[in-house]
C-alpha cells in the first residue's frame, strides 16, 4: 500500500536499530537519560520534537546533555499512515 500525495506518514524505528556514528546521514539524539543495564545501554532523549529510546549492545561514554550522532539502515525504517496508524 502507498500513501497518496497529500497523506502524512510517520516513521517507526525499533530502539535496537539505531547505529552510533557521525556518518553523512547521521541525525542527533539530544540525550536526557542514560541507563546502563549490564549488557546494554538504553539512551532516552529526543530528535527534534520526537521522544526516542535507543538501545545499544555496548557501554557508551555518553551523558545527559550530550548529542549522540546516530543513523538507521533504511531497511529498518517502517512507515505508517499518520491518520490511520496503518503500515504502508
């Protein structure tokens, strides 16, 4: 299914699909909370006006107030019709 020209879409990204790194396509998470949980690090923050949670399998040297550059493999971005919530 595809959205028509006037439809608004929303992107969905699973927390474990964020990749750390300052690549050309990187965006930044403004970090609010860092929660190390043993084998993972959970990072809570925002990208623009959107709240995000990212999960990494590494210990990170990041703290609240930092900007963490991340990217996402385009195959791991899921699109939804914003009006209905249905996947496209």
